[in-house]
C-alpha cells in the first residue's frame, strides 16, 4: 500500500510539474519584457580585489534608475571605509565618507 501511494504521488508530481503551460521561449520573452519595462533595480554583492599580495574585500550596492541615473556604494569590510559613485543630471561624482570608527581612531 505504501509503495502504491508513493508511486501515485510521484506520478502526480511529475505530471503537474511537467505539463506547465509556459515554454522556454515564453519564459524568456516575459523576462525580456520585464527587464525592458523596469524603471530601476538594486543589486548587492561582494567584491574581492587582489593587489600584489594584499586582498581587499568590499560590500557593493548598486542602484540604477531609468534615464541612466545610478549610485554605487563600496564599503571596505576591514576598516568600514565607504566610497560612493553617483551619476545624476549634474554629472558624475565620487564621494568618500570617513566612518565613525575611523574618526575615533584619528582623534
């Protein structure tokens, strides 16, 4: 009885997942439409930079808005140093912030 119910469950799952209404081209067309109609996005990730024998790790956050506006924030994970690259109607700017931890160390 257990084998029969397990077999029926397997067949049911196979039929439900295998008989979807969207083909691969339909899914790709929907994705392409959503990407082109989007007004912006936000991505986060990590960046590892190898410079000679030194390795620098950064947390990266990228925000993009339609009409080519963007903001990229790079934060060094070891010393919390933050740099922002910003593009708007006035131009492209690179801003550097000193974190609170660094201020306390400098003073």
